[in-house]
C-alpha cells in the first residue's frame, strides 16, 4: 500500500540533501583538480578551485596549495604567487610550500623575494639532496647579473633630524651663552631617495668585475640640512661554489650639505661572507679611506673593520650580533680618535607573513685632541634601536614597502654633541 510522505519529512530530507550535496561536490572538485594537475590539465581546473569555499583550516590550506600549483603548472606564475605566499604565511615551517613559492617567484623574475625564501627554507630540516639543490640555487642567485640596480624612496619624519642639542645654553670659559632656536633640537619632515646601478661583466666562471655608481639623498623641509652623497666604485667579486663571496673594491665619494661641498673621500674596501653549516653565516668587512673636509680644510685617514654573525634558530627566527672598530688619524688633533660599537638583533616571521626586525646598538667614540673652544677631548656614547616591519605578501610590481622606527640617544662631554632623535621611515624599495 502506497503512503504519502508527510510534508514536514519531505522538507527535512530536502534540507539535508541541500547541505550534503555541496560538500560532496566541493570535495570532488579538489580531488578532481589534483588528478587533472597530475595529467597536465592544470588550466582546466583553476576556475573551479577559485570558486571553492573551504569550511575547515585543512581545506583552506589544501585549496591554496592546489590553486598555486595549478596556476604555476599552467604557466600563470604571477597568479600563482599570491595563494602560495598566503600558504607560506599560514604555514611558514613547511618547506614544500616555500620551495613551490620560490619556483614561482623565480619564474616571475622576483629574485630578491625568491632568495629570501631560499634562505628561510635552508634553515629547515631538509633531505640532503634537497638541501644541495637549495644551496646550489642560492649560489646561482648570488652570482651577479650583467647589470644590478636598486631604487628606494621613503618619507622620513624625525624629531631631531639635524642631531642638535636640547640644551638652551652653553658654557665657554666660564661664560654662559644662549643658543638660538635654530641651533637647538627641532622636528623636520623629509624624503629619502636612493639609487644605484652597477655593471658586472664576467671575467671567468667565478670572477666578475664591477663598476657602479650610487646616489643617496636626504631632503628636508628647511628645519634640517639637506644631505646628498655620490659614490663611485669599481672592484672584483669572487664567488665560490660553497657560497663564499669576496669583494675587493676602490671607491670615491663626494658629499654636499645644503648645496655646499662638505667632504670628499677615496679608499679601499674588502668584504667577505661565508655560510657556517646549515644555520649560521659570518660576514666580515674592512676599509681604509682618506677623508677630506672641504670647509675645514683638513684630512682624516680612517681604518675600520666589522664582523657580523647570524644564526637561524628556526625557519622563522634569526639572531645576529656584530662588532665594529674604527681608528682615525689627522693633523687636526680634535678629529683623530678611536671608535667601537656592538650590535645585537634579529628577525622573526609571524604566521601571517609579517616580518619584524629589531636591532640594538651601542657605540663609543673618543677623540684624542683637545677641542679648541671647550678645552677637553670630546667623548661620545650613543645608544640606538631600530624596528623594521616588512611582509612577504606586501609586494607590487617588485616594489616592497618597508616601515622603520629608529630611536637614538647620544651623550657627550661637549653639550653641543648631545642629542636625542626619534624618526620613522615609510617607503618602498626595489632591486633589479
């Protein structure tokens, strides 16, 4: 005997069907998409995967992975970068995700971002053959192209851009003199510009020549002096298969402050870098230069050396420390002296791709000659801290935004050289 189904039961079954059907269909889309990618039909499934609405964290990760791989296999490397970058931000400790993102970035010509991710994945637990491929790729990227360049621009508000004293009076020979407002601390807004271009022709498989020019400028609104530096350099770069890099160069600089020729210099520089095992790297630098102060009409010879050691605690956390030494000699005794400094810092990458960098430094700078006005040998102590924020997902046409905050505090036995400054840098940079 046929019985009619109760209307309420019909409605309930229909609701269950509507809930069950999309889940089955969507699950089928992801499974089918993976099969299609494996048989070379990646382009056919991109629209279906884009429309997929994940309901769990695992489905979200799986969708991003399939979407990134499908776009990459279909030759759409620019479209592959966004989902793969989001995937790496969610799972930064997963090497396979970074390696796939690196491949897409390299195919898109974004070598700087690709190298960053190779360095991050190098610190993970990789199979020996995978680590060898990663190391080989880093070496290939480090080998310079025939042309190298960079451009950066930033807005730089500072509380005391001219690094002037907070004091209102100064004592000379037992007499007190009032300082004008223009000679004391005052805030300024400015723009920082940087541009560099270098030709790097190969001389052999390992050895390259380098000829370059750099221009760096800090331009302010009138409350601080403009500062422009022009630097020309030429040298030799040697690359070793194990990642060692040696640069020897000669250089010359010219500096202008408020359109007045302030100084010029020429010198010799040496830098050397090497990885130490799977997690550490050491970088060494030394230079010797003759610096001429045009307005003061005296010369200073400076010799400086610095070393930095970096260690990757994990793929997301890198620590570093550095030491700097400098000695100065001059016929003008108050310019001669000795300086040393220590830096501590590190970077941490959060799950959402945000990268936070923190660097702390402390510098001591002692001058040998007696100052002609204050009657003492100048001695400075400076503490500074810098916070930098970037995000691997923040990138447009190769331009990467960078946000920095820097605080400085220098104390000196000569009051005019004591100051505080708090500044920010909001801008972008691109290497090519």
